C-alpha cells in the first residue's frame, strides 16, 4: 500500500484580518449613530460587505438609499483612503487614515442631505 499525504491549503498570509470593522471601529461608529438617532436625524442603518470594502450605510428612511456611507477600504491605494465618508451619490465627502479623526472632526448636524 502506498502512503497517502493530506495537503491542506491553510496559508495564513492570504487571510486579511481587517476584512470587517473591528470592535473599536464599530464602537466609534455606533456611538455616533446613537447620538444622531437620539437627535432624530438618522433612522436606520445597514452594512454592505464586498471583496474590496465594507461600509456602514446610514438611512433617513428605511426605504430610501443611504444618505451617507462610512466606508473602510480593505486594500487602499493611498494611506489616507483607508476610511471614506461618501454621500448619497457615491462622491467622497472626506477621507482619512484614522476612523476616529474622520468621525470626530465633523459637525454632523450641519451635514445635510442635498438632492
């Protein structure tokens, strides 16, 4: 009888741990979300997960398109494009390499929906 070898492709280098928002990032985003919901500005949220990005989508109404997206790029081309804030039409409002600076340096009540 011949010896059989079991080969498993379990290469840890290919795995990307930053594929999702980590706990600290989610806490920062959800703290902002709770603040804006309590002021009556935002109504709902959703998560969009793709092969290149993950985004936290913010809605004023459940049936509409998201008014804002807080997006994390998995493999950004530039360091300052790791976190993006996009409007309803997909245009970049702001970009940063740090999520906390992206969120905390913005006056969210002045950021209104423009149709």
